[in-house]
């Protein structure tokens, strides 16, 4: 990882005297010639915090002006790290500007400073703090069982004489700085990932990044490694979308029969998410009867999405599962079709109502035109801030995060940490069949 020890801090000190050798004494409103090497002096100090390969950049340009205009001081100079320049000046207020700073560097507190040189003073000082960023920083965050130790990173892009095709060795949980990249779009890829490991970050093993003249682009690869003999495996997955929602069914096997979470995303069919916040993780499956202790876990899930159906049309669903130890399945990416309303499950009966102030009872029956109904996913909507920190949106309480096989929904007890009866707004259920077709139902009236 980047650390202070891996960056070189260089101080360039420009204090005032040698300009007299350049015949510049009149320009700086200096004292008479016989005393021009005496105080007061104006000093400019530049602190440069940058990777070692960038410190040699320069020289910088400076412009020094007396603000009132009465002394007629307005001069420019250039200075490099090896310059030592002394500026004897007359008492006044001066403006000092720095320019020709590399585009990948920023000047803290601005490029223009004002400094007052008082009467009978010795040296007045102004400081510029410059922080330089490399064009690209790449990290390879790695965890899990038997983690990989290092990878090969490639960076390709540019055109003509500016084209780049470079390779680097990246150690696990470390960062690599890549300099000397012109502005443009680059393909950044991670190779030689161990067979027991999987890249879970958005885009997978290959990411496209746009680098601007200012640099400072950060790309993070996230790698999860597993014990192969205990790794879960997806044997069947199906999903569909419609009406701003997504529903899916996953069948997976696991040697330890302890699948604990899923990761679901809508992608461009090339591992790149099209959802504003990226992939959706849901966990807490331990102990639920359709998952824990089962030779084949059957997971039913659904999400209300924040994008329209047009955004996810002709896209893919990406899925992986993980067990309680963090062992992950391989990444599965499948075409995501629209729901087939004519073949989706229906609910002859559906009702959720308060059982006094003690609980909420929900009843549902399901029918399916193809007789392939599997189960449901459900959640309660509550007032904002009841079961999670306030965010301006209704809270959601999921009674069974791994879904429910069949239609039996247990009564939800109230007054034990899930809010009071008056906090509940509605009950939502998705009925899902084997093909991933679904029907979304919502009961807004919990009083009858």
C-alpha cells in the first residue's frame, strides 16, 4: 500500500540575493544599491510531496508583484530544485504566484499567496505545498482461504507514439503506481490469478479506466480465495425482470451444507455492473431450512431496482454464492430475460393483517400455469429509521433472507425489536417459479 515512506518529500527553498547578479534589483523595489544585500528579504519555500519518479519535474515559474503598485515591482523567474535565489525587497505587501506545476499535481491553499514584509524585519516567508498523484494506482485486495500471493498487471491504451503496453508484478494486498500515462482510456487487467481464487470486483479481471491530465485514478481489484474441496457450486439459476423489479431462484450444492450469502448483479454481460450502486449482497442464511443442512440449497430472492426496465433490457444477471467460511462459488453470468406474465405464478389469495398489536399474519396461496412454482420472497415496509438508520426511505424487514419454499409465512411478532404495530406500512411478496418468472404483490392495508 502507499505509505509516506514510499514517497519522497522534497523542499525547494528560494531565498533572496543572487538576482542582483541578474540586474533585477530595480524590479524588486530594493533598497539603494549600497544596501541592497541587507534585510528585509522575501523567501519562498516549496514543499513537494510526490512519488520518487516525479520529484525531478520542474522548474516552476514564479511571478512576484508589489500589490499597491507604488514600487512598480512585477517580475517573473523560474527556479529548479538546485536554484538558491535571494530576494532583498523594500517593506511592502507582495503577491507571489506559482505556475508550470505538472497537471498531476495540486497546490494546497492555492497558487497565489500574499506576504507582507514589515519595516525593520529580517525575512518574510511564504510556503507552497504541492502534492503530486501518479497517473494510475492499482490495488489487489486479497482474502479468503489459501490466498494468492501475487499477480501480473497489464496496462494497455493510448494511440500512436503515446500507445502503452506495460506489465507489472503486483503483490496481494499491495498497490502499484503507474506513471507517464497520457490522458486517455486504458484497459487494466489482472492475470495469473490462482485457480482457487475469483475476482469479485466490478468488471472482473479487466477494467476500462479513463485517465485525465490530473491523474489520480484508483482501480481496486478484489480477490476472494477458497478451499477448493469445500467450495460451493451453483447447479441451476434462473431470473427475470419487470416493473422495476428482479427475481431469481438459485440451486447450489456445498460440501459443508452451510451456504450463507448470495451476490447478485445486473451486468453488461461482460462483468460490468449497470446498477448505480453495483452488485447486491444478501446474507444471514444460516439456520434457514431451505439452505442449512441441505444437499441442494434452494434460494429464492428478489429486489426492487432503482433503474428502469430499459436500462436492464438485453443485459445479464451475475450470481455467486458463499458459505459460512467465505468459500465462494465460481462466477455465473446468464442472460436476463423479461418476466413472462402469461407463465408467471398467481395468488388466488393474498392478505396481510395485524393480529391486534402482537404480530402480523400473512396468508398467500399460489397457482402456476406450468405447475413449476417454487417459493416466495417477502419483506415488510416500515417507517424510516425503525430497524435501520434513517435515510429518507422506508425501512425493509426481511423475515427469511434465503426465501421461503412453498407459501407458509410465519407470523411476525411485534414489540421485540422490530418496531410497533403503528410502524408498519405494507407487506410485499414475490412469487417465483423454476424459470425465474415472478409476480410481485403488495398489501398496503394491514388492518383487514
